[in-house]
């Protein structure tokens, strides 16, 4: 008989062992892996089931278009952006085989906007966890700006949409770099509320 706790242990291992890594090389995720990753992203907490998010997968030669959009967004934020900074922005599109842009797309609903954006942010973490569970490396990246004419057009963003960043996905250059996270220290992070209204350390 299969132990029903086995799958739960796998989930906990993914949560506790995962590390971000920016050193990612080919191959990127297969179509089947990518489909699994995106499906996992849709399991994020979603009050009202309104799915206030959207994903845009960027890989291969399409990364050049994303590089253009990142540069355009930087220039929209600062018209005097130095050439070196522009090139650095462009380079962000090529550091992994696949990028999954996470766009918060709040919808008219009783659910407050902040909660919809929080739901979208959760999808990014789900993407990272799913990639790790599949044996891939992943890292969430962002830039100081979240808009720009070309960036908004390229990602199909509406007037209320926000780019929350993108998740790099690929094969870890060093497999050992994505596991073995140090034991987490909860000091100063976790507390218990007592019946008397005081906070005590976990």
C-alpha cells in the first residue's frame, strides 16, 4: 500500500531545500515541464477564483525582443540612462534559457486590488517551487520599473496591469547550488500570541 504521506514529504522537501540560483544553462524546461510549471502556478491562493494574473513565456530568439522591452522601460523611467546601464538591462533577458514573466492583472471584483496583486505574487513562488521539484533551477528577478511602452505592448499589459518580475528557469550550472539550504532560523521572525495579548518568540 502506498503511504499517503509520501507526497506530502516531497512537498515539504521542495519547500525546505529550495535555493535560488542565477547560474542557469541549457537545456531549459521541456514543453511538458513548462506545462506542469504553469499549471502549478495557477494553484496559488485566489480569493473569488478570479485569476488576477497572466504569464508570458520568453525563450530562444524571443529573448531579444524582451531585451528591447527592458531597455525601453529603463529609458522611459530615465531618458538619460547611460549606455552601460542600458546594456546591463538588455543582458537580463539572456541569463537563462527560459523566462516566465509574471503579470498581475487585477480585475473588477469585490476582492481588493492589493489582494489580487498578492495572489499574482504567489504564482511566482509557485513557479519557482515547481521548477525545483522538477529538478530545474529557478530564480525570481525584477527591475526598478514595471512598465514602459514597449514592455507593456510586448506583454499585452492593460492599463491596470503590473509586471511583478520574471522567473528564470533552466538547468543549474552547479546542481549542488540549488539544494542544501541552511536550517532556517526563526528568531525574530515567528511569534505566538498569548491569551493575554502578548507576543512570545516561537
